[in-house]
């Protein structure tokens, strides 16, 4: 539970009682979140089609900038403005205010800024593909 709070992950996804009792919905939601966030952190471009419907609250989180922010907070993405994440899978990071920072005028295009922008674009594209898959 503390990890979920620290990373600001949706509490509705962590149903420990359901997971302990092998509830399909509880286990599935947790695995969907873990799979999506892992791929978002390690691949610049990916798409996914889930066999079963994804919980609407979870889908909303995965499609929001908050999912990228949780990866940044946990160290899976490099911090905005440069530096490197402690994880070997660093790709570039983003803050929860991703939209406003992307719309702001750019002074210089540093490699860290380009990595961050690439991560945001990939996250947006992945979220759109996930949304399309959920609609089917």
C-alpha cells in the first residue's frame, strides 16, 4: 500500500484481499497496470490489446499524464531537465504538468529535453492505442 501511495498509483487497482484470494478482476487489474507501466518505461513505442475489458478508472489513469509522473517519481524515467534515473531502463521523464511544459516556449533543445518530449509523445500515442483497444 505504501508503494502505491508514494508513486500516486490508483488505490482502486490494489485490492490486496482480492489478489490474495485469486480474484480474477483484482489480479487482472494489477497485472494490466504493471504490464502497461513497465512497457511505457522501457519502450519508446508500443501498442497493446487486452483480451478482457480494463477497469475504467485504471484505463483513465493509464491514459493520463499521471501515469508518466508515477514512472518519473519511482525512478523509471529520468527527471525533467536532465540527469539520469537510478534504473537501467531510463528513457526520459515528464512531470504531471506535462501539457503545460510542452506548450511552453523552448529556450534550447537539450538531449534530456528531447528524451522527455519523446517519452511524452510515446506515452500519448500508447494511451491513444489503449483507448482505441478499449473501445473495441
